[in-house]
C-alpha cells in the first residue's frame, strides 16, 4: 500500500532511540522528510550518521521541556523543509515514582511538550494539504497499573487533549490521533532496565502479555505512520492501542 507520504514533512520528538527512532525510520522508508530531536548531542550525531543512507533526516539537539527551544526548533525545521505536514509528540519523562518532582516533570515534559509542539506547528499544519498530529500515550493512560501516578496520569491527559483537538480542528482538515503502546522492549529502554533492576516486575509484566512477549518499537511505528498518512484520512480523535491484547478494558 502506498501511504502517500513521499516528500511529506514530519517532525518527531525523541527520535534517537526506541519507539521514536523506529518512527523516524518508518517515515523515511515511506519517502517522507523528517526532522527529529533529542537532548543528547552524541545520540543525535550518531543517529544522523546512521540515517544518512535511508533518506532526508535532520537531527537537532533540543530539550522539549524548554518551551522556547522547542518552538525555535519547529520554526527552523519549517524553514528548512518549506513547511510541516505532521508532528509526532513522542518524548516522555518516564517519571513513574510518585514524587512532587515527577508530577511537575510529567506535566512539563509529557503533557506540555505535546501542547507546545502542536501550538508551534499549527500555522504550518493549517497550510498543509495533509495535516496530521500524533501523540504517543501509553496503556498506562488507559487503565491503572504499576505506573499509575505521574506517568499514567500524564498519559491519560494526553489522550484527552488530542481527542479535543480532533474535534476542534476537524473543520480545518487537521487530524489528531493518539497511539498507546503496551510494554515495548528495546536495548537501553525502560523495560531492559527493569529486566536487570527488578526481575520480579519484569517477569510479572511479561506474564501479563497474552502473546508471551513484549512488543518491539517497529510494531508501534507502523501504526503511527499509517495514522499520520493521507490514507487514514477519515481517522481522527482515536486512541489506537498497540499492545498485543494486553489491556483488559473494552474500548467502546
């Protein structure tokens, strides 16, 4: 299937590892031009080198918790690409323990970076012929689990925010959707850390997966790219759960 993403201009936050990197790669494979950011200079440089042969991708060092820096990145990217067709808010602080600092961090990074990214990109999305907004939430935003608290609450808020955007922007032709991954394993990721740091929790989490294993970043990236594409032109306001039947609640 041709997803009609050739030469579309996409921004992805947190694009140097895990789900974010897989999303960047998937868009490049579909012929899109991608701008991505991360905080770590070395990670951005290494990712830039690795992606050179895959397509046109430009990495930038940005702390998405800094609203001014995030907006400046959006402006620079729009100038370099001649516009923006899609934004993917992927970064999470992964602030799970129930502390005052983590509540503030989750609000600023998970929620407000999503809001600020959308605001900064809006003038360009309004001029796009296929505008789309995607935010990465989590199954922890859909049902209570060990990550309920700062992380889970922030992920719930993201779903609500994006659903509201879908309704508010429908008459402008701008679609907004959320993708909620289940447990996703990759080297250097949170579950790889839990595997060694808290083996009992890791074993419990794997046992809850009906498939018998956790997902891979590429399995999340594919539905993200589909939802962002013009092929999904009638899909807006949805929360697509990508969890291998992990969650028990029925979405009505």
